[in-house]
């Protein structure tokens, strides 16, 4: 008790109280700085992700990706045309797991098997004969992960 009284009248207690407050303020400042840094990193990641193509974004997220880039119909023969498809490696893995291909099969052949099933299913849904004569399917690799299907 006497020690407390001496600290109070000499001003030592006030200095100790200011030290405790300063330490608490420093801890709070560190927390605020860490939160600001985390928010800045999250914003930077979001900005970088927004710049990615849908294919790159899916790949970065570990998701399979396939899309139709373009479709073309032959003006002279409506039975002929092609779809330009784009996919990532994870889509190929998914197709292999579903039984459309094996290691060593060209990606274009694996996608072709899948695409044929899709088309066959669409025809069957509409009550059409999937084995009817409708031209042929030709797969032309364009670049890594892209093909023209006609």
C-alpha cells in the first residue's frame, strides 16, 4: 500500500500507466496493420484472378474446364460445320476417370469420344436416330487444349 502511494505521489504510477496504455496501443496497431496487410493481399489476389481467362481461373481453382469457343456452319452444305472447343488438363483427367480415354491417348481423341456421346444423347433425347447419316466428325488439333471439331 505504501509502495502504491509513493508511486502515485512521485508520478511513477502515471508513467507505468502510460507505458501499459502505449503497449496496448502498440498491440492494437500491430493487429490493425496485419488486418490491412491481409486485406491488401486479398484484394491483390482478387485483382489478379479477375485478369485471368475463365480457363485459367478454373485451372487455378483446380476445376475441370471445357467450353465451345465458336461454331461454324458450312453455307453450301448445312450438314457440315464445326465447333471449336477449349479445355484444360483437368477436364482430360475427368474424362479419363469417366472412361473416355487412357494415358497415352491424344487429348483430342478423348474429347472427341465425349463429344460424340453428348451429340448422341441430344439426338436420342429428341427421338432421333443417333446412327443416321449426318456427315462425319473430324477433329483437328489447333493448339494445346484446343481443337476444331467438324
